[in-house]
C-alpha cells in the first residue's frame, strides 16, 4: 500500500468524504462509495474539499494555515477581477487568514466575492 492510499484510508477513518474521477474524465468528481477499490489506476482520488456558506451560497472553504510562500487570494467584490492576489512573503497576510477570507486559488476567491454580493432578505 502506498502513502497516498494510506492517506485515503485514514480520511475514511476520520469520517471524511472521498471523491473519485475516472482518468478519462478528471474534472468530473463524484462521491466515492464502498465497492470502488482504493488506489486503482482507473480513478483519481481526493478528499472532498471543504465548503462554507456565504449568504446561502456554497463556496470553497478559506485557508486555515498560512502558506510558507507564494500567493493567497482575497475576495474583493469591488475589485475588477473580484480578488486581490497577495504575496505572503510581503507580510500582513496573517490578518486575512485569521478572518477566514484568504483562499489558495483565484477561482475560490472569485466565488467567495460573488457570494458576498448576494443580497440576503432580512
């Protein structure tokens, strides 16, 4: 058993949901159910990404830990691209990690920003 398969079994033990995608359709993820053999080469495997609700819309969960280097992406509904890219080596990024608004990808930050614009009835 390889390390990746061990991680998948550990995730199942923690009660986390797994997703699989056939190698010929790698962007079409669906819920893993017992019966599909873990570690088979016909499928890609991953732990289902966590999500949060923002104004009733499911968006990818923000980062919980500061990356050591690279960029984080902060949702900004008023920015032209709906996000701000921040190099973590420049400092100051801790604040957005603590406030749970920093994402690892542009796409996640854009989804978060668009959800922030939705008007919720009072």
